[in-house]
């Protein structure tokens, strides 16, 4: 049987140790998740898969999210827009 002295760091009880371990695991999981998402994004950009605004608009039109009139209006706005100064 485990001694209760081991489960009571600094006299607070085993729940504090469990909470610290749980928070460390959650933090580690969030870091791993963030790094994997970032790596996937940069791999796609390096391969040329990063979608341009026109590609996104065409995909939305193909999926039926916007109608033809809206597609043409937005496409014209994209092509005629002036970039930042």
C-alpha cells in the first residue's frame, strides 16, 4: 500500500499532485495539437495548396453556397480591388 506521506506533498493532499499532473498533460496536449496544425498548414503552403481568394470563391460556388450572380459580383470585386498602399 502507498504511504499517505507520498500523496501529501507540502501537506495539501493527493488532489494537488493530481491537479498539477492533469494541467501539465492538458498543456502538453494543446502544444502538440498546435504544432501539428501549424506544420500541416506550412506543408500545404509549400506544396502550393494554399488557396487563393478566387479558388475559395470558386469552391463555394461549386458547393452551392452562393449563386451565380453573387459569384460573378464577388469575383469582379476581387479582380478589380486595389491592393494595400
